C-alpha cells in the first residue's frame, strides 16, 4: 500500500473548517499525522475513538478512518440529545486540529518538540465515558482523553487541549507536584499553555504567539451557559480562585491556587491598561497595578516556558516561580530589560515580592 501524508479538511465544532494533516494508506484516510512526533503508541500523532470506554484506566480504541479526506459535519453530535451519532467524527476533528496546533505552537515558537522535547508522539482519544464532563491527560501514554460532556459541550476546545497537553510538558520537565503551591503552579502552567495555543491557532499558525483574539478564559467555547471554567485576568470571578497570593493559597485545589499565577501571566502579557472591544476586560482595567504595560503574549509565553522547563522543580513555590520567571526574562531579554521589569511588577501585582 502506498502511504502518504496529506492535508484534509475538518468541519470542526468550534472553529469552522480547519486544515488537518492525515495519512492516506491505499484508498483509506487515517487520522494519523506522522509529521508531528514519532514513536509513541501509534507511530505518530493520532486521534482514536475510545467508544465510551470507562474513564477509569480506559483503552484508546482505534484510529479514525474515512474514505475521503473531509471529516466531521461541524455539528455537536452528542449534545443535541441524540446518541445515534455518538461516535461522530466532529469530536475527532476538534482533537486533531487542537493537537496539531499544540505541537506547532511549541515547535515553531520555542523549538520544543512534542511534550517531552524529544518529539515522542502523542494521541487523543475522544468519546471516553458516557456524557463525561471532563478531559484529562495521562503521562504513561503521553495522551489525552476527551469526554462528550453533559453540562458542557464536547470538551475538545483548543484551550482545553493545550491545557491538558501542557500537563505533559510539566511532567517531563519541572514535574511540579500536584498539591500545595506547586499544584497551583502546575495548573497555571497548563492554563498558560492553553491560552498560548489558542492565541497561536487564532493567528493562523504563522510561527509566533500573537494576541490575536484569544479570550483569556479557559473553556469558554465548551460552556453551555457562557460561563467559562476560569478567568485568567480576574480568577476570583469563579467564586473560588484567588487573585493574589496568600499564606492559605497552598490549601486550595490546584484549579483555584492557579489563579494568581494566571493573573500574573495576564498582566505580564497584556498589562493593566489593555483596551479591547470585549466587555470581559473593561471592568478590571483600573485596579492595581495601574498603568502597567504588557510585553505581549509571545514574550510572556517564552519567559514562562523557559522558567517552567528549566528552572522550576517539583516542590517550587510562588516565590520560586517569581525568581525563575525574572531570571528567565533576564536571560532572554537582558538584566534591566523592560521584560524583566515587567516580570517583577507582574509578581508584585499578585502579592509576591515587591
Ligand atoms: N481537566 C482536569 C485538569 O486537567 C482534570 C483534572 O481535574 N485533573 O486539570
Ligand atoms: Zn489541569
């Protein structure tokens, strides 16, 4: 059989028609991308159908195949109340496009290959569980599982995929322990990755992370109510996350103790005076730190990534994160640089250092 890597079209659920890299084997197309990553369970980046396997220790199932290189119908198969198309391809389109953009963000912007930096191939299995309202990363397979949702729409939005795969980067590098202050930093590292991938994808995948309309919210698209999972610019909007560091932060669930570091990243990238047509931001622009100028998400992402992958360790605290981020900014942009000063101010704004 002739095997070729080809570009097809996916009718995605959240992003319109998207290009996806697939493989033609004889006359059958497969959701296997051998241009992004090697080895792994499937010999390349793959999307499989978990076909409602139990969420505890699930098996990935088989790679999606099709007779043409046009995939999905752009509809939400699961959440219309119908289960007849419960194994539909649209969730797989979301997953492959999201995973390809996750790979490209790290590779094209940072030169970091796949999750471990060694180009080990990853995969995503969709349709895990029944009406399952979560998505999760598993390090043993360097893979991610996506549920179809019940309270949520199918959980494969681009920021959620970037978030989950971000857990793989952290696991391969700093390995921040998932409790206490390090747990919050671990979750924040994933939220930052999710938002950077979203920004990269919305910019058309041109090799930079440009703030081109990423929303600074996690999981907005999968929400049925319009309420996202988390707000990076004002984490306390969720009713549980902190906006600034306190001594009790370490006792919170990592999804809430992530808040201050998420907010630090927002301030570092966007400053405190960002103007936008979106009313999501406008209410929060006048509070501390006033008149802080951001350095843009591209530089902020490079700084955070360098800190997480080369300076943080499993037991790192918020104070350690401050030191690591400032050091990374100094190494990338110079001691006394605008970027290093912005990093210092962004941590001061969340009550870490001065
Ligand atoms: N989706 C969640 C996360 O990645 C799963 C979890 O609660 N660990 O944070
Ligand atoms: Zn997470």
